[in-house]
C-alpha cells in the first residue's frame, strides 16, 4: 500500500485520522481569504484592512495612544506603527505627544481621515453583509456570538 493511503476496513477506505477540510484553522483561513477578497473589491477607497481598522476605531473612540490603538485593533507594536505612519503620510491621521505622558504618541484623525472613515463606513457594512450572505439572520447572530467566544 502506498505511504499515506488510508487503510481499508470491510472493503471501504478508512477515514484518515486528520482531514484538513474539517479543521477549524483551515476553515477560518478560507473564510478569511473570501472576506479579504470581498473587502478589496468593495471598500471603494485605497485602504488595507488594517488601515481601515485603525481609521474606524479612531472614528469610534477618538484620539488615543498609538499603543492603545494597537490593542484595540489587535495589532502588535510594529504593525500599528507602520499603519499609522502610512495613514499619517496620506494626511489621514496625525500624531502628537500625549498630554498625560510625553513618552507616548497620541493618534487622532485629521479632517480628511474623518471624512474617509465616514465615506468608507457604508462600504464596510456592505462587505460584512456580503461575507455573511450565505447565512440567515439567526445563523449570522449565532456565528458572531460563537466567534466572539473564541477571541
């Protein structure tokens, strides 16, 4: 028998002990890839998912430290710094010393950044809607709740 081939039981191939297509990590990666494709096609403006996360979180919570923004958007220190550097270079965010702690940078949206966040929000809602389109309303609610438990 070829190496890796499933053993036969009662004349039928035995199910392998590990089936990639049934693994949560593999399924989540495929869903994430599908969502990323939808995002790239539908965002309507030149933003990456991490840039959108930073803009939308700043629009939601207002100015905050770069470190806190990284935590709020689940980005490590190097990633959030790069994201903010690129958004600042585009005139969408600005940084200033934190008034409470001069060692920290405070990040805020510029007027252009606020306008871009407002312009992109309907597209972002549409992206989420399309990603979840194969599910009915109850399934969407259940999926979001279950994924929230896995965070």
